[in-house]
C-alpha cells in the first residue's frame, strides 16, 4: 500500500521539523538566562564579567577558557575555567556580587598564583 502524504506531512519532513523545534528550545532558554544576567548586572546585584576577569588576572597566571554564571541557593556565582601555564585546567568560583574567591581547585594552581 502506498501513501501520498502532502509534502509537509511526509514523515521525514515531520521529523526534521520536530528536530528543528527542539534545537530552538535551548536558544530560547539561553536568551532568558542572558536577560536575567543582564538585569542582575544593571540592578547592581552582581558585578559585570569584566570585573571578575580583572580579579582573576590579578590573582592567577593563565588564560580564561570558560566562564559560567550560576545562581546557587540564591547566590550568584561566576565559575571560571583557567588554563594554567603548566597546561592543566583550574576551576575558580567567585561570588558574583563581591568578586570574593569562594573555591579554587586544580593541579598546579598554587604555582600559578600571583604574588600580592
């Protein structure tokens, strides 16, 4: 038995359309996250990323390779991944409101610490 689906109702097209719709969903979520972060910076609730990056460069040698802004238990935190001069990756967590270093872990991190 042969079915003649209209072009938009063919199974392959439906699957492709469904995949496109699913792919667009995270982008909408990312836009909402960006809007919340922008509002938090504008209201003074958190520091802009540039201030955090300045703090990182004053404290450690290395190259920033990733940054995330998260809200954990109502507290905004910047999570910074830093490629250290020795080649290992460190993870630094900063209070987004004060730029205080909350956690730091990674092999060779002490050797990358800048002297005050």
